[in-house]
């Protein structure tokens, strides 16, 4: 079973039986970071979009560890130009990894580096490994096609709740209703004043209005993700 570790903001590490997947490793400059970039290990790094609080330390970690970065075409090209190994799928594409596979879905958000250069569109990822399915929504607004993502059968959904740049709590609860995950973990909140939110309020609403459970992880805390047997209802 994969072990999910919250690293702060929207960064997670997923330890699988055949390797480690790092997602949106914004560690340097992150006041909530559970570890430093120098301590981060990875075999694969998923980056949802190019903003500094998501691309973060991905390139330096990839170059140090030899991990490949999986990102949409334009962002992958940028990372490759900085010396990182990359894989460059786009929406609807599935990448087969040593530890499983990852499929790309849209996120309603932008994707640019600090210089103002646009690097395509923001993405979300559905990671399947060791029989479990983990959906990282990236930075996104609520959108109706999340229902289609949910048809895959999601064990854990990682959803932003901080508002201002992404969904707020109210919309994130609606997203849970569309995605129908077994468990939801809030992210992208309380890192900065603009995205202050109460995860306990989110948990209360999720567990009152949906069939999903909500797990609030502090940076550094872990969650073992239990998958389902093939054919078992999700």
C-alpha cells in the first residue's frame, strides 16, 4: 500500500513498493515545509504547473536524484532546458512508471514562470500504484468535469481549500461530491495570509454532506492509502 506524506502547501511524497513519487515539491521558501529540498528523495516528480509554489525545487531535486519530471509539454520542455530528465504528456495521456501509472487531467488555473512566460496549461494527476488511486488536483477552480475524473474510482483526493487562487472550502466540498473519493486530504491553505482557511470546517462539511472521510495532515504526517480489490466498488 502506498504511504502518502504531506510535505506542506501542495507538496506530497508517495512511497510505493517500486519507488517514490514526489508531487509539487515547493520546499525552499515554504514556511510549512516538512523537509528541506536537500533531503527530498524521488524516482519520479509530478509537477502540476509552473508557478513557483508548485514547480518549486523540482528541477534541482531531479538533477540531484536522477528522477524524471512528468509535466505537460511546455513545462517539461522548460525543465529539460534546465538539465532535468523529463516526460512530456498532455491531458488524456497516461504515463507508465516503474511504480505504476499516472494520467493527466485538466486543472482550471494558469501556468507561468516568474518572468511572465506562459508554459501551457495547469494539470492535475491521477496516480495509480500498488492498487491505490491518488488524485492530486493541483491549483484549480471547481469545474463540472471533475465528475468524469471521479469515475475512475479515487481512494484519496488531494484538494486545495485556501480560496483566492483556487477553490475555497465551499467549492472544495462540491468537488468532493463530484469526485466521490474514499478519503479527501485538504491542501494549499494557511501557507500565506491570502489562503487562510479552516481545515476543521472543511472536514465537518465533507463528513456531513458526503460519504467521504476527511483526513487533515500536518506537514510531515503520513497516511497509508488502502486500495481496493479489482471489481470492488469504490
